């Protein structure tokens, strides 16, 4: 799986790390990679604009004349038969809202939690149905070597953009929900005096939410599709292994998923679309629709505030990530990226996200 020019090496205290097996010059492409199970998810907050993108590779559908629709008429559209086929194989044969009411309920729950990681987790587990029907499938998953902390144990109360900041609370909350880390129950807790006991309360709330999520996911993965058994079931109860199984998978996704940026109309620079009036608080100012995906190799890269590489999305298939050198890299040097390279956060917000989401101590995360 790993391209010959780099290698994944266990990295004490940081899980895995990625290292250069040859020297690179500034601007070199180190490697390109498709996401695990082929899937990315576009952010809930950009739902309307995301509907104009292929539901698999996330490329913009243009006029839509040649788009392929899900044959069950769930409403999802794809740029090609290939994308429809890949999504079908990976997860959509099971996780289609037209035939799986339990998945409709699950998706609604994930949306209420503002947590896209729940959708990525469902797709990752659905993809494992091709790998056999017992828990050994989990150990042969492409991400089985990654650190997978229980995600509620890494949670702190959302603090970024807090008391001393004058920025509006609306944008603070957007930043939090965009990163899937702000359950509704935590909003409005402006008391800073509680300290760690408040963190524990917050963590137990997240754990309870995860337990509810796990039972909804189980129902979605084990649903009877089309009233027959032509599609092998997921045996979700073995794959999930209770609330801890989902807690570790979400923890793994929170630490390892990378951003995906889908451009409005790749390769049509000369024919720029009329600027849609940007709605207040909806979408991003640069016109990109944001999402995320997990990668088998690229996800091994560690964070550095002064990284030697950056990640770009292939404009013709945004789920595909391209890792490029931003300065010369020596043989044997660790490959690093800025986890928040395109995120519009203040220094304080960045530090809080890096510490809370990725477990990176503040002395390593400050710029
Ligand atoms: Zn596509
Ligand atoms: Zn469908």
C-alpha cells in the first residue's frame, strides 16, 4: 500500500510517523492516495452546496446532465458509473436511505450531533462486510495499526474562542460543530470555574451519546435490505464490540482523518460560475466545499507548526489527496503537515483544537 518513496514507522508518543526514503525538492509530489474504503464525507454544514457534488469522489457535477443517480432513488448522485459502483461496494448497498430506514434515523442522529465522524465510522464498518463476518475483520482493516483512543477520554469542554475573545459566539460554535466536537448539551456552559469535574461530566455526556449512536448504528448495519439476503450483512454486533468499539473508531477518525476540499468547478477557470450570494454562516468564503476522509498512508503524517509538506485535494477527484513538499526534504526526514492548514482559526483556537482533538501538547502546537 505504501509508496516506495516513504515509509510508515512507529513513532514513540505519537503513534505512527511517515518518513522520507529519498530526498525531495520544494514542490515535489511525494505521493497521491485514495481514501480508505474510497469514501469521504462532505460537511453537514454545507449540505445544500454538497448536493451539487458527486456523492463518492466529491467532484462538482457541473450541469448534471451526465450524473448517475442511485438506482433506488434515494436522491444521491454520482459523476460516473464507476463512482456509483465504488460507493455501492464500499457502503451504499447497505447504507442507502431508500431501503434502510434505520440508516435514515442514524444519519439524522449524526446530523443532530453535528458529528460527521459518525457517518465516516458507519461507512468504514460497512466496508468491512467484504472481509468476513467475524471480529477478525476489524484486525485486517486498513487502519488497524493506528492509535485509537476512546474519543470521550480525549474530550475537554470546548474552550476555544472563550471568555477573553471578542469574536461572536456563533462563529465559535460553527468552528466546533465543523470539527464534530460540540454536542448540543455542552453549548452554553460558560462557567470556567468547574475545571476537571466539568471535563468529566462532559466526557460522560459524550460517552452516553456514543452508546446511543452505537445502538442506532447496529440497527442500520444489520437491517434487512430489499427483504432478501443477497447483500451480506455486516454482523455489526461483532464489529462494533459495544460502545467501546465505536468510541475507539471515532477516536481514530478524529486523530487521523484529513480535510478534503472540493472545488466548485474544476478545470473551468475561464467559465467562472455566477457568484452565489453567500448566506450568513453557510459555506466557506473561498467557494470550496469541505469534507474529510481517512487515508492509509497520508494519515500517518504527524503535525508540525512549521511542516515540510502540505496536503492538496485532486481537483478532478477531491477525495484523492496529494502530498506535496513545501521545502526541500532530506532522506530519512519525518514528513509533517499542519493539521489545520486551511482552517480559519485564531492561534488560541488552533492550540485548543490541537490539544483536545489530537492530544498535541501546547508547547508543540504553538507557532
Ligand atoms: Zn465521482
Ligand atoms: Zn441510494
